[in-house]
C-alpha cells in the first residue's frame, strides 16, 4: 500500500479534485461530474476526473490517499462512504486543489480502479463553514484506489445530513452521456471549428470560378 497524500489539504467551495486530463486537468462542472450517479460525494461521471465534496466550505481538512493492490478492509471509523469506478486518461493523475493552487501526483497506472471515498465529520465541517489557522480540525477524508473492473457507483455507508443531501442531488440528475454520444458531440464540435476556420480564411465565402456551380 502506498500513501501519496497524508495530512491536510485546503478546500474551497466544498471541493477538491482528482484529474488525469493529458491536456492540463480540465474540471467538469458539478452536474456533469455527478450525472446519473446514485451516490453523491465523489463524482465520477466525467471521464478521467473525480469531484470530491467536503463538509467544510473553505480551509484545511484532514486528507489521505491510499493506493492498494486489492480491495482494503473498510474501517468502521468512517461515517460516510461511497464507491465509484475510475480510469485515468494519462500517465499523470493528480489530486488538485481549487484553481490548481496545489497538486499531488498519485502515481496511478492507466488501468481501471475502484475508488472508495470515506468521510468523517461532514456535518461539523458544514456548521463551521470556514476554518482558520489554530482552529481544531472538523472533517477528514480518505480516498482509496485499487485495481478493479468498472461497475456501478454505490453508497456503502450514510450517516451525515450533508452526505444525504449530496446523494439526493446526484439522484435527481439526468444520466451521463454514453461514450458514443460523447464521440458524436466531439465530432460535431470539430466540424464547427473547421467551418469557423474556413470562414476566417475566406471572409467573403469561398469563390468559385464561373460555370463551376452545380
């Protein structure tokens, strides 16, 4: 077992992320991250990214990341637990703070993983809202990875009101687009970009020689 992250991390707007986008680490929006999921807290609906929700709005929370060779035992100390599936899009997968203020390399291979996101003290973090230096830690989190084939997300344990609210939000979202739908959207976007580039090169339209119409 490896622990690439341990101690505290800074969160803002109740969020921190895992990114593996080879083009710079794009973050999906909230609805995209949780689309079609049964479980809130860890949004995995957008390829190559995880949206991790916290009780605290702004400040430091306890946070650890573990990478295992097989599914680890679940410690009963954690009050809220969800599981999702994740597949990195590049050789570099990172834990990333809001706006990329800090990152931690997780050293994940480009293979399928099961992810377990565990939380403790979410309601206390929500009530505190913002934590400043010198205040005691309110909420803490553990993010675990192990190799596994993809399967549906699930709620393993629910205790806090904050987690219950997150689960209700996720269940109210429409399903995420299929890979085929994503590919078609990307194809149409490329076509639109090509048309726009052609119009920029020929502002008056493409000129045809006389008699070439038809």
